[in-house]
């Protein structure tokens, strides 16, 4: 029989529910897998084995008593280390938060706990989710399970690698400009950025608050949908969460996509997109059409400004959000420095990494009195135009299909000295954050032994159609069944 660590999240849930296996056996099998694979991939910053086994035992006890158990009872998961977990260190991949234990759970953490999911650990990420490769973590890089010399993508690279190697059945990441979808693509798994407002951000350590969104990562569309089902919905603790009609995983899994209208924006298929990636995406569009959809090329003329716009807005918001790390309230307080200002300066100097410092400087500059209109305000206006392009496209199409990343995974260190090349990794994913719409990445091919991701974007709060298209494609192809062989 298939090892427990290869089975889908849904299978594991059903097996625990029926009593075929205990939640403890599931947790233990995954902890063993973690012990085996971690030396190669370094996906996790903390493994919470004791808590996990206690949680698993609680599920088994409830089941043996005939008590109701949650929708994800016994399912092993990991959370990106920017998501607060009460009493469990939450570092954001930063030295400045080393040793900080949040006194509360994020809403998503609490919802998964209530659903019976068993958290096995916290996943590595770029510092404060700033990056595209997980190389900006203060705790060292995570490696791509398909080729250990390559990056897993980022910033949710740990969440992606942990799922790809079977350390957990699913995970949560956060996506401000592509940080769920791009690592999902580079590690050959499914990653969904929900609509802005679909999932509460309470307890997600803020990077750029108008763009940040938490979402699921898993080895199939259905597994991602089940996780979304558990975490989505209005939360009085996050004023930007929305009371939208609820998302239902089952209705998204009804496979029929006959008559679905697909737009293929030409701006995402041109220069800079590697040949094998473009070919895989074209083949995927054909596969969707063979299932009864229709496809047409279209244009999102302003989308090409997304990168420039994002790298004003995200650092501007970050410079404001990160002002709270002052050496007083959280984490590291460095010795040296004179007086209050000196202490703050020394703590930030010692606590923040280079990329984070640079973003704070850029953001502060863009918001400063003389430059606000020229940069920040201008970027806000362009953001509105990008959103309008999407509104217009969604009058004609139900979903838009593009590559997730213009290339497959690159080598560790390969883009470290080339910030533009690094930022171009997100050129296809940033527009969805600008517009606030949902986007999912699913495996659609291989190039030189590394996975290629297909991005499907949908209308605001229409995760159902977006995932239905993804699920139909997945069921008709074999890409999602491929697994990396991690040398242990
Ligand atoms: N790579 C982008 C950045 O560095 C996006 C990160 C994200 O989505 N968190 O800001």
C-alpha cells in the first residue's frame, strides 16, 4: 500500500475518520519523513513533535469516544513562519524575531486547530516574506526537492518543499506578490492565492497589508480546496475580511468545464518566458479546450507595469509595518547605541537582513514628503488601471491562463547579485495581487527535470470557477502525480 506520507490530504482525513489508521500513526509517519528529508531540504524552522502527538492523541480519543471530529482531523500540516502560533516561536525568517513566541494564534491557525489538523512545524521563508527564493531567510536557504542545488522559490519556499517531499500533506503560505504560487510552481505542487478578503489576515505578520493574503499549498487541487474551506470566511478580527458567499470545496470539484471561456493574455507569453514554459502553457490551454472550454488571446495592457508599481507599493507598506520592530516590544534588543534612538538603531542593524533594510529604505523614500506624489500616489493610480484591465477581461472571460513563473527553478546563489532577475520571477504573479483576484498554480510540465507551473486567475471571490478549471485540467493530466526523489 502507498506509504502514509504519499497519500493525499483527503485520503488521510478519510482514513483517520474511518479508523483505518490513527491520527498518531499519521503524525508519526510524517515526523519520520521529516527526520529523513530535512537534512536534504531544510524546509522547516521548527518541528513541533510533542505538540503534534498530543493533538493527534486528542483526535484519536475523540474518535474512540464517538465525539464529533473536525473536517481535517488528523491531517498533518505546516505553517509558514509568518503565521502566528501561540507559544510556538514565529520568526518570519528574521533574526529580529528570534525567540519570539506569539501570545495568540492567527485566525487561520485557530481555524485549522479547530478543524483537527495537526501542525508538525513552522516552515522556512524569506525574511518577512520578502523574496522569491527563500535565500533571504536568516536561518539559511531551503532546497528544491527536485534538484537540491536549486531554490524552491519563495517566499513560501519551506511550505512548498515540505509538501513536495511528503513531510506534510498540506501547508499554508502567504502571497503578497506571488509567494504561494511561484514556489508551488517551482516545487511541482498546487498553490492558491485566494481573493483579497477571503481569508483573515489576523495573526499574519504584516508585509504589505493591502496585498497580503494567506492561502493553501498541497499536492492536489482538491486538497488545496479542503484547506481553503477550513480557513476562509469573515473574521471580526480582520476588518478587510469579507462576508462573501462561502467557498465550498465540493462544488469547486465538480469537473465540468464545458463552455468555460478562457483568456490567454499575450503580455504573459512574450519575451522573458522560457520556450519550454510557454509551450507547456499552450499545451495546457489546448488540454482545457479538449475538455470543452474555449480559448482566445487577449490583452491586459497595463499589467506590464505591475512590477514597477508593486516595488513602490509593497516597500512603502513594509516600511510602515516594520516600524514596530524597535528593539522594545519584540525579539532582539542589541547592546550598544546610545539612548532610545541608538538602541533602536543598533537592534535594527543587527536584527534585519540586507533585503529587508533595502525595502524599508526604498519604502520610506517613496513615502517621504517630496516624493509621495511622484511615486506612491502615482503607483496607486496605476494599480487602479491594472485592476480595470482585469475587470474588462473578466467581462469576456471566466478565467485567465498564464505561466506562473517565466522559468523553472534557478540555482541557489544564481540570482543573488542580480535583483532585477530575482524580481522578474514574480512578473506573472504580481498582477493578481494588484487586482486582488484569486490565482492558482498547478503543475503542467517539466523542463530539465524541474516542474513548470500553470497559473489560472479568476474573478474576485470566484475561487470556485478558478479551482474547477484547475481540477478539470489536473484530472486530465499526470503532472501532479510526479514526485521528486529526495536523496536521504
Ligand atoms: N517576491 C515578491 C517580493 O519579494 C513577493 C513576495 C510575496 O509574495 N510575499 O516582495
